[in-house]
C-alpha cells in the first residue's frame, strides 16, 4: 500500500502510513499566514523550537510530541516505533553555517513506513558533514528547505541533495503568498535549470515504493 504525503505549507507535512498512523512535521501557528491547517495526528515531530516549526498545540488528535532538541537546546535521541511507522531523530546539524552560534541546533527526522524512507531536514543551515549524512542511511524522499536567509539557499540545497542522493526531492520553506513579506526566496530560484520536475496537482500525493522514479525527480506541491 502507498504512503500518503501532504504539504500544509512552509515546513509542515503530514505522512500517513498504510495502517493509518498519521505523523505531522514542524507544525506552524495559525497566525503565520497559512491559516489553520486542520491537521490531526498520532505523532508530531519538531526539528527545533522556533515558532514557525513547533506549534504542536495546533495539531488535533492528542498526538505524542517528539522534540528533536531538549530544554537546554541539545540534540535529543529518539528511535520510536508506532505500529508500522519508525521515527528516528538525527542530530549533528545546525540552523546556520556557524555551528549554531547564530540560530542554534537543528534536528533531522527520518520517517520510515510502507517501504518508504522520508527525511525531513527542518531548518538546515549548512551542508551536513559526511558522517551526519551517512547516519540517515537510504533516503527515498528528501524534504529540503531552499529559501535561504534562515536556512540553506537554492545553491546549497543542491549540494545537500547530492549528499543524501534521494529518488524524490521536495522543496519547502520558501516564499509563498502566505509568507510574502518574509525575506526568503521563492521556489523559482531552486527550480532553475532542473530536470525531472513533476508538478503535483494537489497538496496531497501517494508514494508507492514499487513506483519510485528510477532517475531523481523534483516534486512540487501547489503553493496556493
């Protein structure tokens, strides 16, 4: 059975396993511009504690909340299994390119279900060193920030994609109409010169492990 993936906007995604376990990543607050997401989940993962990524109280269903950073800002180890979903926190990355001295630490989350491995990069601010990239293992779907300023920009995102070698790349954390006043770049900067672009018709798609692309594809959710 396929895995369902939904983009709510910004860095917030929903993953639904073949058995119906719902995971929400980095939920944003309703006042940010995207409006209420109306998401429900069994699990919420949070990459870091900035307001646009940690609004767990906006997610319905009384989910378990897994925070990648502890109270003092340190990486926290998580390796949790809930039914047919395996969730792994991967430390060793930062919210900037100066080892966290500007914006702190960042946690990656690997979500594995239905034969698909999804890696959410949070607010990654640099190219991970080889040992950190290797810790993720195989990556089928990479959710990568591309807007710059607060995260890696389009050019650095290309290097990050090469480090993880996914079959599917999905950009996030870029300027849309909902955050039109933010200084981050629109997704167009990342799309320039790309091949294998697949424009998705809706905000939700299904991923079948038997039908992953042979050559890398870039999937783009509608931003409106």
